[in-house]
């Protein structure tokens, strides 16, 4: 757990985007910088002497990122997209933690995350700037259609796509 919590001294020294990227990469995810370059290997992070780039996207697919580290999103003002696919550590608390990116996040995918329930999906309502939400294969979401309807009412400008786990072949 402590491994995933932000180190405030490091955030002040290197900035929120750099420390967020370190967290994502250490846990097996990848980032796309604002210039479009993708990085998926922690060992290829630029030197700490180089000014930090801004993060545009986080892909947490098949990674071990969890709710313990979502406060790393604080200060990542250019973060537009997060993909959380096939991640057994993503749960309702993690989805609640996405509110740290509520000002910038416009695209979110949550799929094949076995510890997500209806409660977590409904917490996405805090992401007021969301334009696209993709939900599928969420085994423990009991009523995805009701969740989508709830979110559509809360986030009328957001396009919501998704299928229940029972509809996936």
C-alpha cells in the first residue's frame, strides 16, 4: 500500500506528472505524454534533470495500479484519457478516486475489472467533463443498464457505451 502512495517531497521536486508516470509504470501500466509519445517501461523515463512532460493518457490495462495510488492524479491537468482494462486491483474505491482527475478527464474505459460493482460505476458521476465512457465485461455489476441510465442523467454530455458481461461472447 505504501509503495503506491505519493511521496509529497518527490511531487514537489519533480512535479505531479512525473511522479504519476512513475507510479503507473512501476505498476505495469503505460502513459502517453502530451506530445503523443508512449512510454511503458519505467527504465526509459527521462532523467530527473529533464523538465517533466505532461501526461495525456494512462493505460492501466493488465496492470497492478490500485485505489491506493489514485491521488497521484492530483495536479495532472492535461490528463484526458484513462483505460482500466483487465485489472483485478481496480475496485469501487479506485473509481471513486478518479475524482482526482475530474477537471481534465474526458475519456474513460472500465472493462474486465472483476472487483467493480454498481456502486463504483455510479461514482463516475463526479467526472463532470467526461465526454466518452466505455464499460464492458464487468462481471459484478448487477445492472449495467440502470447504471448507464443513471450516469446519462448525471452526465448528459457524455456518450456511454457498454455491454453487460452476460452479453459478451
